[in-house]
C-alpha cells in the first residue's frame, strides 16, 4: 500500500510537470527598416595602431545595422508593462559578457537582469576603460590595460537603457538595459527576436533603437498560456544626420 501511494504521488507530480510545460507564451517578431538604409560611416582608428591593425577593412559605425531583408540589428525589445505588480524573478547565475575586441564592444546592445553579473573582458592588447553612464545605478569607470583581461560589475536596480563608452577610443560605445524580469531580447542582424515563457496577459511591448531619430516603438499584445504570437515593428528612414 505504501509503495502504491508513493507511485501515485510520483506519477501525479510528473503529470503536473508535463501539464505545465509550455503553459507560457512565446513572442517572436522582426524589426525592419523601411526604404533604403544609409551607408554606415567609416571610423578612423589610426590613433591607436592596435585598433587599426585589428581590421583589414575600415571599421564601420554600428549606429544603424541593417541586414538581410532590411532587418534591423541591435534593437532592444522588452515587455514594458503588464506583468503582475510585485512579481519577482530570479537573476540567472550565468554572467552577461561584454567583450572588447578589435576596439569594439561585443555585443553592441545587451540586456541584463538586476543582480546578474556583468563580466567585462578585454581581448585587445591595448588599454581600454569601461565608462558606465548609468544614472539609477552608480556609474563606474574601469581602467582595463592590456594585462587586465576581466572585471565584473553588478547592477542592483532596474534602469532604462544607458550607454557604456571607452574614453580612450571615443567611437567605442555599447548600450545596457537592466531589467527586473527576463522578458526582453536584442534583435539579430536579420531583425528577428524571441521572448519566451511569457505568462498569460495583456502587455505593452517596446522596441528601442539607439538612433535619436528612430527611438522607441510600442505595440500591445494579449497572450494566453499556450500562445505563440508575432509582434513586428518597422522604422522609417530618419531625416538629416
């Protein structure tokens, strides 16, 4: 009888787990650029021979990255509102990596959760400094000479996207969004993104681009517990510089 009861509880637990797998929505989408994209500007790197040597071809600005099918890369897409108030989400144990390689930041745009470690790497044989322009979280300025390969930082408060720059190489800039939840993504060079495991509800979805004349787009979406919804965004060509 005891064995049968244990078996019953094991089977019941497995049924519960299986029945709850997939009981969350998936958002996918594409961010596209309408019209002909302007050619990216070239960046002069001759001030640092290490940077110049790292690139066989001229380094290009990442302010506007348009790929296959006019998809836009480096767009930060997030659930802006709609989650239950007070809901807590545990930060991943795995750090988010921001690398300095070829005198560029990789990735150019990142999302990170409150309490998740940011691992900053220096893969270049030259001096960088990592200057955070955060306002809600304390700003920092990490000196990273060629001999210093890794440093870690932690953000303790949510904060809208802010830049990180290198004062040694003024063209180097990345953007960071600090989130209280895991419902965000950064578009790939084809403009595509995926946000997984979203609970049922009605949400405001926001797409952010660094170009000041492109900025922010919003959309509303309602999902059930087993939905797979598509939310697309498009940007028009900016006027002027």
